[in-house]
């Protein structure tokens, strides 16, 4: 498995501002993912963070709204830009271990936009 | 496209009893993986059990076991000797095993089953 940390664990932000969420893994991983979990809902993949290249976004998610960086094999950031109350969700970082099909999740970041 | 369906929004079980959570999925692929994740109120997603589609034997992890019926596209989770700490939201998830260039091989989740454990 992997130990995954996320910062911040929660935040309350004003409409129109941006928040950057950090994800740190204790080992090098091939794939890192960012998921969104809206209140009372299941998880939806936002994008796959690729090391050394642009992230791959799922339908309905765009780079201008959710820019992602992955400067190395253990770290990634997700920015939620120009926030609105509809962005209030839990954002989860997930990793796939090299040579394994399993995915593990970070503790999540609870974002509230007022 | 693959889909995962959990038809039980909520379930309840008495402590020490056994409960089964249902999951069905739809796919045209023959090679894939299935998972059950647990999400307690702390919101941490915890991998409970996994199953490779090519394996006929049902996976087990201590008190957790699955009933994998590939032809029926069914993947239920059985929790034996339920404990108070088992109370959580349980998500069934699917992941393709076919690694196509440019594909994300993302997890596809069901809508979840909220399990309550009564003392």
C-alpha cells in the first residue's frame, strides 16, 4: 500500500477565489488521480495527473477550472479556480502503485465555498 | 461504457450478525478488477477487498468475503460477525484491466450503500 497525505484537510473559501490542494505520497507511483465527491454522492474522477505532461481530464472537467500539476512521481496539486458554492465537495487524491492494479486514497480535502 | 449499480442505499445489521451488500456491473470487457471500498465518517476511503475477474475463487479478507458471479455480473460483499466499526458507506468499484494507450483505467464507482450496525 501507500501512505498518502493531503493538505489542507479542510477549508472554507469565498466565492471567486482559488484553492490549491496538495497530495504527497511516500513512494514513487505511476499514476495519480484526483476525484471529487459532492455531498452525499459517489466519487467522480476529475483527471489523471501525468508526470512530466499535461493532465488527462474527464468529460465535464476542464483545465482552466481544475489546473493540475505533477512535478515528480510523489507529488501533485489540484487547484479549484474561481470557486462557486457548487464546488463545495470533498476532493480526494488517489494513487496506483507501480506493478499493482490497486488504488489507494488520501484522507481527502473538505472544501466549503461561501 | 461500464457502469456499477448498488441498489441498496441503506442497510442495517445487528452487531455480530452477517450482512450482504449487493453490487452489479455492466461491461463488455472480459478482463477487469472489482473492489469494495469503505468510507467511514472520517471520509478516508479504505480498500476492503479486491477481485480479479479471471479468478474463479472468491476473495476473502478476514471477516469480509465476496460472492463473484461473472456471468451474472454480480459482486456482493459479505461481512461476517459485524462490528460497530464496520458502520460506514461502502462503495463497489470497477476498473478495466485492459491498458490502452492514453486510457486512464479509472475506477468507476457505484452510488454506495450506507451500513448501520446496531449494538
